[in-house]
C-alpha cells in the first residue's frame, strides 16, 4: 500500500488528468488506493474513511483526522523579544485537525485585569478555525490541558486545565488571559525557556466529547472539583504577621478559575496574640461582567499525615454565592496555629501541611 509520501516520490509531476489517463489503467495502484486519491482531491476538507483506503502514515496539515484526541504544539523562539512587544501582539501555531475540526494555539501578550502596573502577562488560548460557514455547527471539548514545558528535568511544567467546553460559531476560543506573568516565564530558575535561543514550548492536550452525545456536559446541574495546596515550612509561616498569605495554583471548575487562599488571622474580639489559620475558596478571575454569579458548596480539609488520625474538616453550612462583589468564602478562624502545629494532631509532616 502506498503512503502519501511514497506516492509523491513515484508520481511527483502528474496532473489529475494525467493520473486518470495513465496511472489508473496501468494497475500500479490498487482499487482502494485509486479511490483514496480521488477522494482526497475531490473533498480535501472532509474526513477520510480509513478502512480499505491507503494508510496515512505521514499525516499532513491538509488531512483531517478521525481521532477524538490530539496535541497542539507551539515553539516561540526568542521569547525575551516577544515579551518586549506591545500588549495584544501574538503568536500562533499551525493547524492541527482533531475529529474533523481544525485547532490552533494562540499565545498573546496581556495585562492583569484591574492591575494599575505595567506588568505583562502571558495569555494562553486554543481556538477553532473560524472559516467554518455552517452557523449550526457545534463541538464538545471534554478537556484541554495547557502546558508550558519545562526545559529542566528537576522543574515542573506550568499547567492549567479547562473541562467541558462547547465551541460554536459564537464561541470559537477558550483559554487563560493571565496564564503566567512574563517575569515568572523568564525566571531562569523555572526552566521554561532553553538557555541558548530563549525558546518556549507550549502544548495543549485536547480530548473531544463523542459528537453523538445529545446532552452537553455543560448543562449538567452538578460540577465538582478538588483543589490541593501544600504549605512548606509552616512553622516559618506561623511566625509571619497577621495578613500574610499563601495561595494555591488555579484550578478551573465549571469554567471558573479557583484558588485555595490561606491567611494568618486573629480571633475576633480576642485580646491575646494567638494566631489562627484562615482558609477560603477564592474566585481568581476577571470581574468586568457585573451580572456573573456562581453558587458553591465547599468542604475544607487539612489532610492528616497519620493513618490513625482523621482529617480536620469543616464545611460551609449552605451554598455561597460568588459574584463581582463577593469573590471568596471560607473560615477566618479555621484552626489555631497552636493546634495545627501540635505533633499529636498529625497535621504536620517534616514542617509541611496539605489541604
């Protein structure tokens, strides 16, 4: 069976007419191969039936895949020069076809919403090719995992995930407005760029939902997720002043960006200097839309480091509403540091605790 690369080598300069007049009658190709070639030229933007036709061993951007999963890649050369460009400037990847839909990575220079400084942020998005003319098309994305690949073995990739997204003629792209600050991206300790050419590698792993599903996951009444946070050297944190804080990485649930937020607090109306750990669920997204809102039921836990000791758990008694006026809910006096640091409680392991 001829793969497309081998076909180009054997028949590099044939027009379609010459192919029909000379190659087809010669029996150099099987019936299935001939049909596959005709199909490719007649319908270049339609999905190919794989069984019986020549195998696409060397896929090209012009061919559309039946896969439900795929990876998009983008290398940005000289990212330090990109960082000096104007807000709004962008880079994009080549198209990748997944289940008949074409996708691209878009990297764009952004600023932090509501910020008064001039710090630039790295916007990271994936977008659908908007040349599709059918106004009724729809595509369900089960998940999309964004990564800036670390160039150091000991360093971690920078990750973010979207789940349960619908693409249509009105919503052709999703992503992170402020995925990472350029200051963090260019910090050599994080290993996000290669040392010689300042190249940054972006990747998005996309998983599409079965297109036969009639019910979109976005319409399900229940969406759940977990946020995790480790506080290292908690004894040092305990010695800091009131108001000192730690935040987790962003986790997206139902399309909203969330963080765990811990602060050093004092007991209300308490005259002593005892410190308490405050813990909150924080919405960490833009607030331009005054009408947005989200209701959440939340359970907070400090994970026990001992098998025979249960986790310390407190649950908000009822659903809380998050909107542009209330972007966090939680417990200002979740647990005292005296109890948290008590070895018999089992919350601390080598001066680290986990939520």
